[in-house]
């Protein structure tokens, strides 16, 4: 897996963590080896890692891997969970991204993506597609780079169809998010226009009051003149 994919996974995970009010991590391992991974699993409705592992990092990594393996068999090498390390963290976050596509909380998983750069969005899309399709290698066992995400070649045709469905779902969610953002911008524009009109009307009222005051002053002066003439 390229460093750009690592960066894309880290930015996506940190954006999700920040939406949950958590501090961002500096590396993928900082997520896999801390309770940040528990926050992500809970946010995507994938399970309660903290209760299951009781704070044991090794057990927590294993529990996380087992949950993702239940969603997509062969997506991660379970033997790496006990030792951990950067390779396992990379594998775990990649599998988490793909698993989040099918998770009950998938909309929450997708929510930060539109705010990432186009380059990072493209990297994440490649990770999902590469993981589901098994990558371009013509080997008996296709791997998600060298980090243990495995797809049986016999499943390729079915997975390709699934990829198209998932990409369509991703596009629908992104379109919905963009529609909401557009509606929000329209509401802001309407509010700005209403405020401008209110200011104009307020200025007109002030001008009218000043004009009335001027007329009253003239009327009082005229009344005094009439009174003076009457006395004379």
C-alpha cells in the first residue's frame, strides 16, 4: 500500500474522530493501539470493543479484526493482531473503511469524505475498490497490497458486481450530502437578503421619522406666527 493511501486513511479516520469530539492521531498505529479504534467502531455501529476487550490492547486488536472478518472473510490477517504494529494498523484501518461501507453507520463513515481533498477522496475510493476487487495481481490469492486483505479469486465476479453497487451507494450518499450543503447555502442567501431588506426598511423608517419631525417643527413655527399675528 502506498504512503498516499496511508495518508488518506489517516485523514479519513481523524476526520471521523474529530466529529466524535476526539483528538486526532499522528499515525494509523496511534488509532489501532488506543481507544480511538473503539470510538470508530462505535460510531460506525460495528460493535463495542471497549467492553469486549476491557482495556487489553492485544485483545482489542483481535476483537476488531474478528468483527471485520465476520463482515468480509479474509479481509485481514488475524495472526498480526496479537503483535500489532504499523502493518497491522494499516491493514485494520483499510478493512475498517471497507467494512464501514456495509455497516449500519455507513453514512457517518462517509460524512467526512466530501470535506477531504479530491486527491484523498480518490485514494479512499481506490482502497475500497482495490479491497473489494482484490487488486490487479494475477495470483492464486489476491491481496490488498502486502498487508493481509485477501480475496478469493472465485469471488471476483460477485465482488465486482458488489463494487458497482457500493460505488453507486457512495455516489448517492455524497450527492445527498451535497444537496444538503446546497440547501444550506440557499437558506443563508435568503437570510442575508432578508437582513438587507430589513436594513433598507429600517433606514426608510428613520428617514420618515426625521421628515415628520421636520414637519412638526415647521408646524410649531407656523403656529407661533399665527398666534403673534392674532395678538397684533
